[in-house]
C-alpha cells in the first residue's frame, strides 16, 4: 500500500472513518440537519485532519516510540491542529469543537496504530477527510428527505440516522475483498 491513490481509495471506501470505524458519529447526528451545516462541519474537519497529518509529517523524526507517550503526542498534535484549522477555513468556531471531534483524534491514532509515516500521512488524511466530508453531506441530504417521509415516531431523529448510517456502512463493507 505505497501508492498514494491506493491509500486514498482504501481510506475513502473500505476504511471510512464514520461508517466503518465508527468514529465521528457525534458529528453525524449533530451537524447533518442541513446540507449547509454538514458542509461547514465537513470543511472544518477536513482542514483539521490535513493540518494534523502535515504536522505529523513534519515532526516525523521526533514521534515517541512508547505507546503511552505516542498517544499523548498524537492528542497534542490533534489539539494544535484544532486550533489552526478554524483560522484556515475562516469560520468562527471554537477550538473545543475540533478538540472533541473524535474523527480528528481517531485519524491521528489510526495513523499511529498502522505505522503510517512520511507523505503517506497526508494521503491517509486526504482520503479519510474526503470520506468523512462525503458521508456528512450524504447523510444531511438523506435527513432532509427523511423529514418528508412517514418515519415512525419512535425512530425519528437520531435513531433513524444511526440506522441509515449502519446500512450505508454495510454497503461500503461490500467493497472489501
């Protein structure tokens, strides 16, 4: 898995952070009420992921080797990228919004577990963030259509969103070989 395009496709489809890994479900339930809100949240997270991956690429030689210090290092990188990302996108969101984003922290920890290093950091972050963005926009459009559908009262809101996300995740699992 050394080719950048292979990494991109694998992280978008079969390694989707939200639907396959289960990270970022909070954003899926909170920021997908409108397509516009999903696009804003998706762009913020894309910027945070790319900044975090770039920082890891630049600081690749000083990443700690012990697992506990490595987790702390990746969380610190996530915090720094959460502070920088809103300034890049020009959106007035609080840093807490990005720091508690499980998708950003999950991406960084996923790269630590897989041993991704160098330029592959950026390819993985690009693929994961694109997949995350697409899932948010697709779920927002599905939620807008579900608002017009006769959904039983017990399933309205978050339950139908999670059921839909599960079905989309099963569909993406069909692409694994």
